[in-house]
């Protein structure tokens, strides 16, 4: 259940959108996509001073569980426009056995696998679909590596919108079936998400359908950022030392960093210490790792991308500049891991801790093992791995 605020308080404190690169301002009351001047993602801005005066950080814990308890910091302007399937408030688990084996005393897993449609994509898509419908959209389209399509199909069904999905023909079968089950039109593409994106973009322009591609609309990242609020709350309004995250399109990483910046601006954090962000990619598709190692501000398109971690098969993110900026700013790093290491880590998460992780989630453990060997992480640091989805979605 999503409750309305006490009178005199706004449901959403969104003020405007601004280009993440050139700063050009756009309205949050009209349908916008990305910056038309410089083709960069738009980010949402909020009246944080107003919010600080009317709410305390403790108030959020008293509300019904779920992502929408952060509605003042989300873009949807009325409770009646929030489409929900019960997303958010994923558990923060300790990983005691793996921690002991690696010699790490404060190892955690943010387990997003229990979200609707079995992945953290539910958070971003719930917000994007809600806001699109609030602004009058009737049809949505998305190119996807898999889970975003499944989530979009479900939330579009719930919202009464028609959904069109373009995915590579070798996308995990669960994604195809869950999308069709929710009444979406699914087009299987002979190629990667980049080819699917080209086709979906053309279709969107020709038909006037709204394109929910990663960072080509401003609101999926807003849903993803709630993972950052939950982490801060769970750690008593401090932040962990290291966050290890499987990066594809980058909404998760950019969302977390945005959440921390907002909490800091609100004065709700106990100290100014921010985590080091680690972007994990697969050896067969590691554009961010290559760019990070070169100290570059943009990624090259990764040719011949291949990995079992379907969500990481993104040859170039539309938000590459933004992701790299956040990685550098956090003094983080970027790590690539082989599919063999991902499979071994997936087994270890299951056998040691009872978690059937998505390959993308398991990749974070594979990366941690490398970082421990390199002494990049210290034994007593608070380290959070992200399991972004359920292993059940990859059965064939
Ligand atoms: C999409 C996806 C990712 C990559 O997420 P981004 O936030 O777009 O970088 C990671 N894991 C899973 C399971 C995914 O579906
Ligand atoms: Zn711009």
C-alpha cells in the first residue's frame, strides 16, 4: 500500500531535470528523453531543502515496506499513479561462510533476487512506467538483454500500457516467456542488445512509442537509486566502504552514487565517507574495464561481446561517461571476470550461503576474490556485493 503524505507536504519533491553533461534544464512535467543538445542522459533534481524541512530520515522506516516509501525522492507526483508489484526492500544478508574463507569480517550481500520478475530491474521499470503513464504515454518499447524486458512487460500490463520488446534471440528463455505471458509483443533479434536498440529506436521514432532504453529516459535510474537509500538506512545512516556491482547499462551504479549525493545534501548521513564503487564486467564484454584502465572518459564499442551473464552483454552504455565519472570520483575500480570464474562463484554462493544468484550477481563474488588477492580490500572493511537477480531466470 502506498500512503499519501500529511497535508502541506508534497508527494514528490521533484523540481526539474538537467542534462548530466551540459546542465541544460528540462521540465519534469513533460515527457522528456535525453539531452537534445549533447545526447547525454538527463537526471532528476529535487527540492532537497524543502524536503529536509518537512521530513526526518527516520520517517521512512515507519511506512509500509517497499520502494515507494521513498516517494518524496521519486518523480511520480501522486500515489494513484504509482504502479507497484511489491518491489524494493530487498534483504541485506551477511555472508559469514564466504567471509570466513576469504578472511573478510564484514561481508554482505544485497539480494535483489526476490523482486517482482526476479531482478532489480523491477525498481527502475516501476518508476519509469509509472511516470510515463502519469505523463500520458500509452505504448512503450524497449531493447533489452533480458530482465528489463520481462520487468517492462509486467509493469506495462499492470499499468494498462501496450509493451513492445526487442531482445537478442539467445536471451534466456525465461525472459521471452515472462514477457509474452504478460501480453507484450516480443521481437527476437539476430544480434546483440546494440542491434536490438537500433531496431527499437527506429520503431519508436516511426510509431511515436515511448522508448524505455537505459538512460534514454530519466526515471529508471530513480528507481534504482532506492537501493542506495536502503543501504544507508540498513547501516545506520552510514555507508559501507566498498560496493561491488555488476555493470551493464550502468543504472545501478549511477543510481547508487546519486542516492548517496542526495542523502549527503539532505544532511542525513552520519559522516561524509562514501564507498569505493567497483564495476564488474565479464571478460567477453568489458568496455568499462578497458576504459577505466586507460583513464578514459568514454568507452569504445566492444566488438563480439559474449558472456553467460546476459545482463552484462552491453557493448557500450549510453551513460558510459556518467558511469566512469562516478567510478573515478568514488576512487573505485573496474574488474573483469571470466565465465568460468562466474560459474564457480555461483556454485560457491549456493553451497556456502544458500543463495542461487544470477550469473551477474555471482560475478561480484568472482571480482571480490580477485580484489582480495590484490589486497585492494582490507579484512575488516564493510563490503557489499549485489546479487541483481535470481539464478532461476537462467535455466534452460
Ligand atoms: C541489467 C542487469 C544488470 C546490469 O545492470 P545495470 O544497472 O544496467 O548496469 C546486472 N544484473 C542483472 C541480473 C541485470 O538484469
Ligand atoms: Zn546536454
